[in-house]
C-alpha cells in the first residue's frame, strides 16, 4: 500500500469578492454625460485592476432621479444581488445611490440580509458596518432634503417665468 501524506494548509487564500458598481446622474445634459461616463469608466477599471475582486459589471442609470424607485439598471443590480452574484457594490455617494431615505434604508436592509455590502466612497461608509445604517439614515435625510429643495426651486422658477408671461 502507498503512504498517505497529510499536507497542512499553511496559508488561507483570501476570498475573491464579486464586485459591481452603481453610477447615476439625474439629468441627461451634455455636461453631466461627461461625469457619467467618467464614473462608469473609473469603476470598470478600478474593479478590474483589483486582484481581490471579480468584476461583475457597472450598472448605470443616465437621466434618472435618485428619488425614483423605477431605475432600470439599479433594479438589475438588485436582481443580481438577490441571485447571490454580488458581494460588494461600490458607488460614489449616498445621493448617487438614492435620494429617498425610505428607499435607501429599505434597499440597504435588503442587501444586508443577502450579505451584500455597499461602499459609499465620498462618505467612506460600508453599509454592512455596525454604525453604517445610523450614519446612512442621517446622511440620506440630508440628501432627500436637498432633492426636495432643488425641486421646489425649479417649480418656483417655472411659476415665476409664467407669471411674467415667459415660457420656461
């Protein structure tokens, strides 16, 4: 009979994370399209160049408000997470991910239950961390209020132009 040798594993290999990114700009204007394209390309090359990451795509919505729940690429990203295809989502900021506090928290909680982390670069926050949800709640409220203020300002400008007999 042959001799059996047991080889001890000396070093555990790190788990490769399946990583996707989410990018969004709210208006389809030429100046914002450049920013949008930069976000998409930045995340594509950043994820692909990280040896600990498996690139799972960049999901990007152009010209769609973060207050809306019906964002095609955002919803596709969530579907991939539900299938167990993604471990980590990278995004520029809370306001890129969602401007509605309820939507943000519902989504973050759902992703957390699926063991999917969301990293918000500008705020340097991981959603899966212990303090993540509290900080996200506070910052999302600010982002939601900014969106509401912006909407009110646009409505005011339109009404003012109409009252002056001008077409906006």
